[in-house]
């Protein structure tokens, strides 16, 4: 049994100018104590997936497919039950800690709010004790419970966010671009905190990011997303060593590095597609160096090759079994 | 006229302090300042790209803004060819502005949403009274072509129709349209997607080669600076702590802070699970600057002297660094 499984997840946003397909037929699974990196650029649907896992999508979103968390389908769970999951079983941290924390509430009270949502009769001393321990474990002095969010620096604020998210010891933590608004050095400090959560608390994580470099060290599985599709999915080592999808390959070589022998600037030509009028066939075909005739006409199915999944026509015929749509579950 | 070894810009003892608001009860006490840029000196030669690298709050953006006189310096000189920009005001500064331009981080915020792309790019030409209507249009078409936006398609569009990368191309076109000698590029790729970032860097390099430009490239990302800069200056709390040729700085960083910055660039390789040294803490506030070396509270090699004496930026064995380790 896996902890989390998405089956044929599709999410559309209804807008005045028509429907926007943010996520299309995405399937993946995550085991206990595993970390999944969902990597992609803006508009690829990675954050939408993150929100759907807690069922906190905006009201104009329409969801199809299944999200199984410990075999319960989050998509159809009654509101009351899902509320008891949020924060206690699954919790989430966002990119910008300043807009996620209440600016006029002491940190202490923000912790109390989280506790009270699940345990109405908890005593104050107990709440303070647990919050202090959690804060201490991620490098913040417990005396700062009395402070307001503006009294913290950016990195410290993100630590407070993490502490709030893990205070009830959830089994799954979703982190949506947790270090994007931070400085490089602080980014590293926060990644270290997340790594500790993974190693010491055995927490499962979904790490949503645009930075392939950043997640390499911490995740077990990687899903690469492009324009609403999961184009490649597999184990971290095999994806970095032998990327299958052309987009993954290009993304990997276009990351600026600090190696001196590598001075040539490589990049992916073209622009990200619009979700309102995506290109026909494979959505990556206008930018793909290996484009074939079929790519411009038909959307490729997901092929499975040695426990890896890739959504690209180049691998037609190489897959062990038939399309993944039929052999899931 | 254009000699490769001549200086285009030389900045001497540049200072920019921002006064803080104080209660009127304390007006007789010494006024507190944010010392954003604190006694900075450097030079940029013709055709050279200098990278100014630092974390947020290091003062790197203030340096850029002061250089193009969007801020008035508190002290020091900015010699642009032979003119001291720090002393120019009013009309004489305005006419000089066509020689130096700035590109900002957020391409949406730097374009007027109600102005068509063509008009936005033409605007600087109008301000500097360059050419007549027909000539200006030809020039705009030319520059749009150069930045990779087909003019027929883009001239009449509005910024909202464009993607982030395309908008940044428009901003670059607008900066280049007056044929400047010097361009300050402030975090131009920070807001862009990974696959678009390198495209824009490539465009900047192409534009430089084509027009013989000189850049000040401001960034927090040492890795992208590697591809475009000839020299890199690392700035910490308003001071340059190391300046060197790009090759040297990556080959052998001297200052502990430079070492940390290079080590904190993520490596896309899951096998690189080495234990990295991660410094504690964050960049302090530029209101209460630490005594002695500004970096000493976070420095793993801090010695007794570091808390007391501020190290000067000086040349040691052909390298320039401000650190007591190399005394």
C-alpha cells in the first residue's frame, strides 16, 4: 500500500475565456517515508496538484480522478473528514511565509489555533510545551513564541511556518516552493531543516519546485511536469543519470552551474505554451529538438520502461507493457 | 577612441545612506542611517561585464541605481568617461542619460500596461529627441528584430499579451534603443522560469557583442554570473569583500563568504550528498553593522582581530580581497 496515490488526476479551471486545463491525467504514487519532488516551470500544474492534495483548490476548479491517501479518496471525502486530515495528517507550507502567517497574531496564538482546530480541550501549558519543543528542534528559541511574524527574518519566518505545519506530527508534508523567496545561503539552511524532518521524523514529503538542482539531494522520486502533464516519473538516481524525456534532458543541462569546464550557455528555445490554447499533439513539440511527425498530431500516451514512466513518442515500442492507463492499480 | 583597456566607469568611495525616520523627541541625538552602500570603489573597462553578487540587503541594487543616478549618492565620485555623474543635475544629467540605461528585475512592473510595445520602446527616443517619427519607427523595428521579437507581430501588442520572457526582451529592447554605452542589469533573470533564464542571458551576451556594450550585472546567483561576467565583485553589507576575474573566483575563491556563496549553489546530482558547510544566521541589518569585519559574526574562520579591525580591500598576490586571513 502506498501512502498517497493519484490516479488519472485532471483539474480544470473554469474561466470567462473558457476552461483552462491545469492538470491532465496525472498518475503517481508515494510510499511511506518517501519524498517526491514535483518539478516544473510556472503554469505546469505543480502547485495545483499540491492544493488538490488538501482539497483547497479555488472554487472555479473542477477535479476528476482519484487521490488516495491511506486508501481514502480525498476527492470525495466528506468535508468534515477532510478537515480532520488537514494539519493533522497532511499539512502544507507555502512559498511566501509573510503572507501565510497572520501578521497581527503572536506566533504563540497561531500555534494555539492549529491545536484547537483538532483538540478543543487542550490545555495551554501543554500547547506551549509541544510548540516549544518543535520550535527548538528546527532552530528557533522557544522564547520567540511571544513575537509577531514581522519580528522574524525571512528564513526564520519560513522556519516558523514549518514548525506550524509539523506541530501535529502529520504523515505527509507538502512544501510548495519553500525556499524560492529566500536568499541562497538561507535556502540551504531551510533545505537542511527539511532533510532532518525526513530523516529523523520519518515524514513523507511532496516537494514542489522549479529547481531541479535543489531537490536532487533530498527526494527519492521525481515527477517532471510540463503544461499540465506529468512527462516523466521515476526514481531520482535514474532520472538524473539517464533522463528520458527531451524536456528533462534539456532542463538538466540548462541549469547554470559553477563548474569551470562548463562555460557554454545552454538553453531551451521557445516559450512556455499558453494553457488556454495549448499546441496540438505533444505540448512540448514546438520546443523539442527530436520532434517527429506524430508529435505534432497526437498526444503521446505514458509509456512504462523499467518502472519509469515517460510521456513521449520516442519511447513507443520500447515499453514493456501496454499504456500505463491500463496497468495502474 | 574605444580602447579595450580604458576605463568607462570608475567609482570612487561611493556612499549611499538612507536616513531613518526618528521620533521628534530624539532629534538632537545622532540620526540613524541605513548604510546601504558604504565606501565602495571599483572600475569597469570598455566592453567589460562586471558582476555584482550578493544576498538581499547587501546593497547591490542600490549601487546599480546610484550609478545610473536614480538615487543621489551621499558621497563619492562616479566617473563616466570624464564626467562625474555624481555632480550632474537637471538638464545636463537628463541629456547624459541616453548613454546609460538600467534593466530591472520585474518586467511587468517596468512596462506601462496601457502602452503598446512599439510605443514603449520608442519612448526613450522621443525623450532624447532622436530622429523623426519615421526614423524612430525604423529604429524600433530594428531593435525588436534584434531581441528576437518579430516586429510585425509585436509592435502593436500590449504587455499583458506577452509571456515573462518576452516582456523581459521588450525591456531589454527599450534599454538598448538609444544606443547606450553602459547598461545596469539588475536581477534580470530572477523572475523568469528556468528554461527561459538562459535564453535571456544569451540575448544579453549577443547584444553586448553586437553593440560593444559595457554591463554591470547585478545578481544573487553566482552560477548565472559565471556565463556572462568577465569580473565578479562580491558585496556584503554595502562593501566589496572580493573582486576578481570570473575564472579566478570560481577556481579559487579567497574570502570565506565567497566560498560559502559558491558552495551554496545547488548541484543537480543526487549522488552529491556531501556534508556542506552551512553558515548559521542571516545577513545583519545595515542599520547596526557589526564592528570590525562585517562578516565576522557568521564567519567560520573568525579570529580575534576580525571583531575589532575592519579589513581593507587590498591586493595580495594579484588578487583583491578584504579579509584578515590574508594579511
